[in-house]
C-alpha cells in the first residue's frame, strides 16, 4: 500500500520530503509513500483532527500537541520505536525541538525541521547585529526596522522578548508585569517608526522585503529561513544572528515541524524504517540542507560544509536554537495565541498603555487555561 502524508507548501517543508520519498519509492511496484502539500494557512484553519483523519502522516507544528492528544489524533511513538531510539533522537536534536513533541508523558512526533525567532538584517545597511534593544531603537531612527507582527507573530515576538530578558513565560500570570511592560514599550517605539505595511507581512514577506528591496533593513525577531542566507535566491543575501538575550535569558521562540503518525495509519516495517531514516545523520546533514530544509539534528547545524553553503546561518544562530523558548502547548493555546496577537496589534495601533495590554492578555490567558482539556504545561 501507499501511505499518504501532508506537509506545507514551501520548499523548506516539501522538497526534502519529496526527494526522500522518490528514493524510497524507486524500483518498487507500488510507491511506499506520497506527500501532498497545502499552504501553511490550511493547517491553521482546518481542525487537526480532520487533517489526521485524512492522512497517514502529518507534518505539524508542536503548539497543536495538546489539542491533538485531546482529540486522539496520533499514535504515540513509544508504540512504534524503542525507548533507546527515541532518546537518541532527543539527544541529537537542537535545543527543545524533540521535547516540544512530548506531551502527557509520551512522544507524539519526530522533530523534522527546526526554526527559531532570530535576528535578520541587511549586512550592507546594518554591518553588525545590535547587542541590546536600545541599539535597535537607535537604528530605527535612521533605517527601516520592522517587527514580525502578522498572524500569531505579535504575541510570539512579545514572548521572545520577555524570555530573552530572563522573564518567565507561562504559569498563572503568562508574563511578568515589569518585563512584559518593558517589552511592550519597546514594541510601541518600534511600531511608531515601522516601514509602512510591514505589520501585515508574515516572516517570509518580511524577509522578501529585505532581500529584494530597501523596504526593511532589520527585523530583530523573525523566524529564520535559511534560503535567504545564500546567494541566488534574491538580489540581497541576508545575515542571520542570535537574538538579544540577557545572561539568564532564553533564545527566541522555537518553531519548525514534526512528523506524526495519525491514528488511521497502520505503519509497516518499511514505513517505520523510512521515517526513521529522515532523522539519520546522513539525511539531516546532506539531503535536508541540499533540498532547502532546515534540519533538526545538531550535527547538521554544526557541520562546516553545511554552514559554508548557507552563509553561516546555522552557526550564527545555534546559541538561540539551543536556548530557545518552548511556548505553551496545552489544548486551547492556539486560540489564545490568535486572540492575543490580535489584541497586541490593536494595542500598538492605539498606543495603549502597556499595563492595560498586559491585563487584557492575562484575562485571555486565564480563560484559555480554564477551558483546557487535559493538563497544562506548568
């Protein structure tokens, strides 16, 4: 039989999977695996239960784990692979990428791809990355500095700033008053000088604006896409670097994707071996980077040849990835994330007092926690 998987419609999400499927299917009478793809927005709009019912394998984002477990969408990997194998994958993965797919004491997906909120800049306009937020604000007085605010990214930016300053994200309070207010104040000052329309751009849109024109010179927190770090994609190569972080702080919010087996899937030994091969060092170091992926394996991030090919992207953001913030994943978090991001954008537009914004965010947070099915992250 042919197993059907669903991933996202971007070279980073599709091309490496398509190539590894081509190799696995070669010389077989019937293909082992076929990958369909859809826009990233499709994963955000369709219930994860529906996607799991229609596919054997799902490339998914870890904040959906709480909901997916509550809905009974996936097979626990402990039923498919040995504890030793799962632990080896955990140890070999960058930062909290493997841990992000553990919930309720079990593992529900394998870390396939890693991205974090990092700093991106045009090196010809901003020669060195700013080391603190005062420097970012100063740069914004003379060059176009954008924030990643569209979709869920407004609240992710706020969370990354608080975590980078050493503040806690989560618990009963969501964010501490002092660090949350300070971050919102910086966001307000940058918003007032933002490039027109930049607040509506998703991470790819922001990076495109930087790489193809002069609309944006610096984005202090944005999910990194390695494509923009190498020549050939766009007129300008972008420089990526670690986020602004206090000694006790965390790196930017971790993203990326994992690969999960749906409840409908009846995996064969061949399928299990193929999926395991995606996390092997040769595949992660050679195939994924060569086909535009962002591997999860630390070995790939530290590999000299990979870094030479991709402008040092991995080397220059490794500290951020290793210390990245793992955002909440409880059932109901996704709805909170959407509502909180909308509220932050409204607050920035109307120049609302940071304390007022924090109080409203906390109300949304407590409401989401109260309505959850299953346990909370803390």
